[in-house]
């Protein structure tokens, strides 16, 4: 499937915490960094996400907000 989103990062699901409505999915990217996604529990179920699943984290955003930590 071709997508217009340029930021497609491959990784492996580290954990899935299912709630009643939402799921928190932690993905370890191939470079070692981690990214967290909040998706619906239904989507996590439909995608069959579980520890060890290979996924693409696709990021489409019009803004990136930075904060100085000084």
C-alpha cells in the first residue's frame, strides 16, 4: 500500500496495554528508540497487535512543537 506520509518508521511491538476504549502501544523502532501510540482498543484488536508484532509507525503531522529544557 502506497501512502503520502513520508515518516514511516519500522519497528516491533514491545507492549500493548488494552483499556476499555483505548490501547497504549509501545513500539521499539529498528534503530532502538521507542515510540508510543494511543489507538482505539478495537483497532489494536483488528490489527492483531501483540508483543513481537512487526509494524510501521506512520506519522502524519502538520506541526512539531518543541520545548526548551533550560
